[in-house]
C-alpha cells in the first residue's frame, strides 16, 4: 500500500495522512491515532524520499570517523555505541551515514557535510581535552551530540558521558580499603578527555589517602591487550612493584592478567586488578561471576540515549544544549583481594 492508497482508504487527503505520520502538531490527535492505526494494520511504511520532502529533513544522521595514526576509533566501544544509537535512529525512520576521513581533514569534511545538506545531525566521537570540532559545529549550526566531554571547551554543547572521574576515584578508594598502597594505572591516551578524567580520579583518591603518586606506576596508550601486558611487565620488574592495577578497559586488563601469569603470580591473591567494563555485547566480563572487579557502564545504552538527545535537538533546534552524565556501577569479581603482607 502506498500513501495515495492509504489516504483513499481513510478518506483523507495525502497531505493530512503524511502530516499525521510525521507528527505535525496541527493534525488533530484523533486523526493522528486513526492514521497510525490504519498504517499499522495495512503494513504501510513511509517512503524515505517522500518523508524527507514532507519534513524538509534528510532523515540521516552522520558519524565521521577519522583514520588516525594516534587513536583507533573503529574499536569495540565505538561499535557498541553505534549499535545502540542505530536502534533509536532506525525506530524513528533515520538512516546512518558513516564517513571515513584522513587524519587532520575532519573539520574540512564537516564543512562539506553542511554545504551538501546531506545529514540532519552529527554524533561526535572521541573528544580530546580541547576539541576544535565543537566550536566548528556550533558555528555551522549543525545539531550534534558529543559522546564524552572536552574539558577545555567552555562553549555550551550537548554531550552524553560516563562519570569517569568518579568511577576511577571509587575504584582506587576500594583498593586502598583492601590495604593496597602501590597502585598502578594503565590508562588510555591521555590527550583523550575520558583518560584525563580517569587519571584525575585515581590521583585524587591517592592524595586523599595520603599516598604519594608514583609516576613509574602510570602509563597511557592505545587500549590494547599488548598495552596492558607490556606496561604491566615493566612495572612488575620495578624494585617495588605494584600490588594492584587499575586499567581503563577490559582488553587492557586481559593483558595485565597475562603478565601476572608469566610472572607466576595469582590474580586476586598476589596482585589485584580493577578494570572498567563498558558491558560490550560480545566481550563479556565472565558469566554469573565476573572475572574482574570492575566499574561498569553500558556504552550501548549510552548510544541509545545519545541518539534520543540528537533526535530531540533536530526536532527542537531552538532548545538549549543538553547534558547527560551516567554513573558507573561497581561490581565485584575474582580479581581483587587484600594487599599481600
């Protein structure tokens, strides 16, 4: 059934049916409900091109992915976030447009997107401490939501983020209550905002407990298994090695666990580990009993919420920017125990 046939079936004009299906406020509520019921009963799906013409929108949301040599954006966290966002976008009739651009040419690409008018909004990924994309997108008046925050940006903008500072402060405090004083942090790239906040939470907890930070216990880098393994091996070779590790991802924690095995150390007895778990769809932290004690926050849920925020901005462009801060849960696994005597 097409729009014309549905309109004839309802004895309404095509314009009224189209406006009812697209949520125009001038359509009476009773008419809108009647049209929606008939559309469901007759398996009517609006034509994307027609809907675009009716609303003046492209019905497309953009994700711009830089091919960076410093930070790999196409990773498990990105995949789960986009999957969650897609669930909300597709339910609202929106398509996703993924663009890969060379490192350093991202801003030029945003200008091209705006000039072409081929998306209604943008999700911004991987914010840095000072992120020039935010100022540019505000200047272009292109609706956007940032997954994360940029500490050094003072201009108001919309974002959704996990409370990285609080999560890593709590994790460090928990290790301290277990008697650990030599606590290592194997972090992400520290020019990325999330990593900066995690390090700050870690340092704040140490200093509050009167523990002087040891910079030999801190490492930043791309969050890979090898990053966790190689840095843990170096730290375990120190004259006074850490008795506990705090890691920025489950993948990094797996690398630390491998290092402990190579040193014939037992995780949770000889050395403790707390990690951050993004609750990824295919990379699980064990079954009913978690492998690692972790701060946990679903990045897929963050994707859904971020998409809903962007759709609301597209529908209400005059609204002020919105922010949504998610708190991480603390879950206990088999990777932590009292500090060895």
